[in-house]
């Protein structure tokens, strides 16, 4: 018995999601930990400055990706007291 070349119909191309790269929030947490380790080891100002810039960039990225929850513009009928 032979099987067809493509046994399962595939309506859309498959997509691969790489989960090994840290998201911006995880990268920011790592940058803060690196900063504390650098301060604890007595790092020079050049290393602290580069770490500070990295933290600023990651904070900006995290702030730009945050979307606050929005309330519905239609009143909720469950809250009607009339």
C-alpha cells in the first residue's frame, strides 16, 4: 500500500515560532541582573554605562509593546439600575 505525497491537506503554509529567544521583558530582567552583578564586582564606568544604555533601550521596547486594556464603549446591561 502506498501513501500519497501529501496525506494531509494544508490550507496555509506552516509557521515556525522560535521560543529560544527571550522576549523583551525577559531580556530586561537579565539586564537588571547583569547590572547588579557588575556593581557587586566593582565594574568600571564604561561597563556600567553600556549596561545602563541597554536597560534604557529594553525599557523603551517594553513600554512600546504594552497595550492597556480598553473598556467597552457600550454600557453593560447588567449594571443598569433603572
